[in-house]
């Protein structure tokens, strides 16, 4: 077992002693170690590691993102989900959380606190079972979300807000029904920013994504999300009474840990793109896929070839995700980057937000709303061109 101390690990320090690293490289190395760190409940003998929960879904970042790629969901004989990389969210149609269970169902808890429930799979999708604190509130909807790939996130952060606003303005003049928009959100400093991370583009930066994961998945407080009780609500008295971590600091996870994990995530490169297939790309464009899955976006460090526009689009009732975020309809989704799609398909991890589509054709068939015309165009392509388009997507 690797010995740990506050702010770094002995392994990272040993690496520095053997091979001198730049400040950025050292932050990334420490961030990688912190990403793999298993947090423990409070109180513990090592306050730098404690504060997990009281309610949580996983004990470490790597528990949900083991190999950084999207992974398939495993279930036991009773159809209960046994992985941490699929979660259930709760909200009403306006994105307000459940008054008892909060925004996310936590399936684990510290001693003396009951986990909120478990996730089960059926032919109708994923649902909550064994809810420990009573029924969900009136009008509360349930939605399942799979942990996405973490490759190439740093490049997405380099796309200027102004570029996304310009694409949204261009969409307003289109005649094909595409009306993608920026999901404008407030950052921790009260500045209006373009949301770009998360399934609903509800987070403006990688730092905000890290803090969201600490709060909802691990129950750990940060400067941006300072509630030490995490997603606990007033209805969960044992949770609120449980010990909290890092008792000598205003929050359990200090800013330097957030910044180092952020630096590590930003350093993870996107998978290499294949040799350009101009015929496949032409079919992709003729079907209208590139209206939302833009092959390239302008970035401050050069073009970002991720096949997304980072905007939210209404994809119709077949892709109603149940739970949502404030300001985003249940049928609205950020355009998922297609770069790395080949790895998702190889992992048999399923497509769309909850893995409901097993093939590219199934995923395309579920695209309605703003994507309805593109779906129709795909269906009407000659078979040879349709196969070329699917082969192109399989190569990304």
C-alpha cells in the first residue's frame, strides 16, 4: 500500500526526487495520485484523508472512472447495479432536487447512517429500489446517468465562451430545426459563463466538475461547494448529525487538492483521430450530423477536434431523461463529443446518457426534436453510404 501524507503521496515525491519535474508536471502527478486516493469517513487518524460522506456513491474518483473511458454497467442476480459509474438523479421538471433525497441517490453511507437506496435495472431502464427515507416527493422524476470518458476534457475548456455564443447565434438563423443554445450558468465568483461540462452543460469549468463530483459522489465539501454534509437534506437527521471531516479547515477538500486533480484531468489527452476519411465525413455532413457534432471548434491552443458544439439541444420525447438541471429541459442535452466513440463501442458501454442504445443505429433512431431531420436523412441514405457513415463513426 502506498503511504500517504497531506497534499501529496510518497510515490509522487519519489518520482520528483528521481526525475525533476516542472511545476505543472508535478501538479499533474500529485493530481493523479489524489484521483486514485480512497477517502475515509471522519474521524480518522489522518485528517487529510477523512470526511467521506456521510452519504456517498464511491470512495475515490477512480471508482467511477477506473480506466478513464466509459464502461458497461454490471448487475447482480437480482438486477441491482453493482458499479459506481452509474448514478440516479432526482428532480422535478424544473430541475429542483427532491426534498428528502436531494439531487442524487447515494447508495452507500458511513456507520450509523442508512444508504438512500439501490439502483435496479429492468427492461424499462434504471430505477430506485429500497428507498430508506420514504417516497420521493410529488412530481419528482428519476434519471440515470453514466460516467463519461475523461479523455480530452482539457481541450474543451480552451473553447472561448464567445465562440459558443456565436454558434448559438448562427443556429437561430438555420432552416433545419437545429436551435442549439448556450446554457449560461454562474461560476463561483458570480460571473456568467458558458456551461460546457456535464450531460446538461451545467458546469462552466473542469474545476466546477471536480467540485460537483466531490459533493455528490463522495460527500466531501470544497470551497465552491462548502456543505460538509454533501447531498444530505433536513429530512435525514442521522446524516446531518454524523461526524464531518477536516475539523480545522472551512471545508474538507482544500483548493490545492481541487486544483491538482483539475490539472491532472486537463492533462489527459483525447484519443488520436484516424486518418481522415473524406467520404465518411461527407456522408456525416450530408446527413446533418455535423450541425451539432461539429468536427472542430476554435480553441485558445488550436482547433479542438471533438465532434461537438458544447451546446444544449432539445432531442425530443424519446430522449426525455427524467431528472434534469435548473434551466435545462428534461429533453435537452449537451452535444456529446464523438471523439473516443470507437473505445466506447469496443467496451460495449452503451450509447446516450444512460447506455440505452446498444448500436449507433439505435442511438440515431432515438434522436428527435432538433435532430429529427438528421435522423430522417440518415434513414434515407443509400445503404452503401449509410454503411460508410457508420464506419466513419466507428473509427472516431
